């Protein structure tokens, strides 16, 4: 029983940490969106969109290649009985 409680506590702690990181990211993003103009560092929407494309959309071929490779490896390993 103690082992399950400890596992649950660790999982809850990690999720709190993740939520905290997301909160900091959102907070800093909102800060620069609203305070950037006042500090003469406005957010350039075209730069944001370009970076989103580079990070997300242009990564799809690599992700597809890696997924196919992992699928092939798992299929080969599944051929041999234990």
C-alpha cells in the first residue's frame, strides 16, 4: 500500500512541476506580448509564425521517418517467438 501511495505522490509532484513550467512559459509570453511595445521590443507576428513553422510543420517528415523506422524495428522483433 505504501508503495502505491509513494508512486502516486511522485507522479503528482512531477505533474505539478510540469504545470509550473507551462505557467512560467505562458506568463513570460503574455508579458512580452503586452510589455514589449512599451519596452521598444514588440513581438513580431511574422517571426513567431516562421518559428512555429520551423519547429512544428517542417519537422513532420523527420517524425514520420523516425516513426516508420521504429515500426519496422518492432515488426522485425515481433517475428521471432519468445
